[in-house]
């Protein structure tokens, strides 16, 4: 079984984001595998161990993303692919999906996994876009995956409830929290990861030029949310508190 995982390098979730010159300042920031992608990597390894085959982790990024790819290899993935985006001036979800699909269309694919969202952008678009470009089935926000006889039974999260669907291979799924518990790379795994293949590709390797992957969206402004103000404690009997609350909602919050 040929299993591919789409991975993204993101800010550590503990990082405090700062804005400098209208752009996100990532100098000195720690980067990690997007947490939702860790669920995808873990599920891919479990499926490979159960059904045989190999797991390939692929990412779009620059040279720094090799570190996160090596981490995925240390978790147990077999191979890694870095699609170098250095030649591309601006990336958006269209760009990323186009690059991933250009690589995946030439592979023998059984299952593609990815995270439900990336914790930096949170759009959740890349997975569905890739599936559309490859013309294969897609199921998002999955919390359980079982593969038998060329078909998969999938449970997905639907706003506080669950939906069970069945699809035939090949297909693409995006992982939601609760799908599994991602493993930590072991010391032997870290040592083995150094010798596992990590392929680097550029636009020429994918028969693409810059115009074909040019971003379709433009960022107008980047800003931090306003700092939270201190709350107010209302005193007095319930009737007095209600009157004061209504007055504050009108005069200060201006929501009524």
C-alpha cells in the first residue's frame, strides 16, 4: 500500500507571534510539524504496519523544512520529499495544492493523509484542493479509519456529531484531533532517520513554471488582535446587576 502524507512546517503553538513591518516576524521562532499533520503521520504508519507498503511524507517549503521531514522519518515514515518553494515569490493554498498535486499525480497512490487544518493559517483548503486536482474521493475531519479489501470505512466529525462513510481506494483524508495519539520519535528512530531517503524537487522537476503556481490571493493586512481589557465585577442584588449590565452593554460594549 502506497501511503502519502502532506505535512506543513508551522510555528510552535507556544510561540508568541509578533508583527514587524506589516509582516509576521519569525526570527528566532521555533518551528514544528503542524500538530494536525502529526495525526496524519501516525495514522499512515499504523496503516502501513497493518497492510504493508510504505509511507512517504511530502512538504512544500524551503531548506529549513528538512528538520521537520527528518522528524517524520524518525517517527517511522519510510521516505520524505521536499518540494522547494524558494523560486515562488508568494504562496497561498492554491500554490501549495498545485505543487503537491503535480508531484502526487505521477505516483502510485492508495491513500493520502493530511491534517484537517494548519495551526498558522487555519484554512483547511489544501487537502480538498489536492483531492479535486487528482480527481479522487476526499473525506475531511476524520476520527477513525479502517481499510479492508480496497475500501475504507471512515468516521468523521460533523459539528458535535459523527458521520460514517465508505469510500474506495484511492482517496484523501484529513485528520482531526482524536484520530490517534501520535508517537514520539525514539532514539533508534532518530538514528535511522539520518539514513532514510529525502528527495528534493523544484519547479522544473514537476514540469511547472512560476506562472502556473502563482498565488491567487493577496494579503491586504496582517495585525494582532486587540489586547483584552480587564473585566468588570458587578455588585449588588441580581436586579441591580441586571440593570447595570444592560447599561454597560449599551453604552460601552455597544452590542445592544
